[in-house]
């Protein structure tokens, strides 16, 4: 099959970018769109054109590296898949495909389709962990967790931190990412000791970088792991409760 | 390998080229170490160092050490550092699978 790619090219963070059009013949329907870019890049190198920079790593939908805005949708038209899992058979022969980087002020473009997502790292650093002594792991059955709770925590933990939620959001809000990273810990017994401090720290850090949530729900539709916006409600609940808890504890310290 | 662009901005081709160079250097060093070690030992098997039955023939007098190669400034002439293997609880012996 043949496709025409319209790709955003930008030499660096402070350089003006533009769309370039590339026709690619002999596209296999079994290729992922990343493999299409590999083929195109090999050709560009032969033609003395700098290859298109794009992020990728595992190519099996678990690392969260790939990040392409395909025809205006993060990770493309397929639901519940990352860019690497989007195959060319999902497009018509002769299709025109527009590929852009994630668009969000908190994710500055590094080059072409690569953006700097370190604002996510700042949120994780603020509290996306638990503190536990290392050593022999305790017996798995020592702390009982109801099935419903562990299932819900696992649903949140499915977040691969790709940033599609931010790219999809008209406000460039990071509520879905932050909620997933917060609630998979807050729901479990192991996350309780640091729950309230973690909630305030991660939400406040998120607010430093990203826009605010106005419940559009675009994030859930774009999420390659189909994480529910219900987690945003849980995060908001925890944030309000954390304010209350901390005010009470402040008199004791 | 053809690398376009420069090192002034993000350059994924240059990153790949650097990695390929690392693999070549590392591969060369492994071969250099294998040629230097005049014995067969474990996964390191050289046909000229084998018993009559085709088993690995060690040379503990000369090679009972771990080799660490230091970059000397010249890739083709690394400096050898030896860390001797000392056996306290269990003494060195020839293993037989027969």
C-alpha cells in the first residue's frame, strides 16, 4: 500500500517548525506506524535528509515512549493502543496521515516528534513512591487486600506515563496521569502511611506545570491503557481530605 | 554508517552510531581477552586447550585470576589488571560430568 505522510519537522526547541510531506510506497499492512517511520528514515538518510526524530523503545505498548499525534489524536484512531501498536492495515491504501508531536506547554518540543516529558518526572518525584525498609519481603498473605481494591489499584497502575492524556486535553491538564500514579498507591495498604502528604505534594506539583481539569474526558478516550477518569474523582476526594487531615495534624507538631 | 546533522542538537543517528562503536570496542576487547587467556575454562573454550577426552583444560598456574582491562588512551592497547582468585572454604578442583 501507499501512504502520504505529513510530518512536523522542527530542528530544535527554539526553532520555527513546519510540516513536510513524504510519499511512502511499498508499505506493508503488517508494519506498525513506527516501522513506517523506520523505513522512511532509512530512505531519508540515503537522500541526505536528516531522519525524523521520534521517541520509541519497547514497541509493545508498555514503555510509554512513543508519542505521536496521528490525524489529530494521540496514538491515532485505535482505542486502547499506543502508537507502536497501530498497524498500517488500519489505514486505507493511499491514506494521508498527519503526524505531530504532543502539543502541550509543559512538554516543549526537543526535535521533530520528540518532546520533553520531564514535567511528569517532577510529579513522580513529589510523591509517586512508597517508603519501605528493604530486606526480606514480607509474606504475601500478611496484608490482606480485597480483590476489588487490588483490581482497581492495578487498573490505575496500568498507566505507562506516555502523556497522551495531556496531549488530548484542551487545557493540557495532567489530572489523569497524576490520578493514576497517585491512586494506585493510595488504594493499597502499603500506600497509607504517606497517603495525605503524597496527595498534596503530587497535586501541587502537577498544578505547577499543567492546566486545570474541566472534565472534558478526552484523556480517558486517548489513554492507551483506557484508564478511567473515575481516578480523577478519587484524587480530588483525597486532595480535599488531605487538606483537612493536615490541618488537624498541624496542631500536634 | 551514515550520520547526518551534528552534535549540537538532539541527534538520534549519532546516538546509534555511538552505541555501534561501543559494541565494536567491547567485542574487540572480549576477543583480546579470550586470546590472552591461554586455557579453557567454563564458557571460554579453546580447541588448543582441551583434554584428550575433549574437556576444558584449565591452566590454574597462570590464569587463576579475573581480568580487568583498563582503557589506556589507546583502544588497541588496554592495560591488564589481575584480581587473583583465592579459594578458602572450597578448593579449586577439576569438575567431571562423567
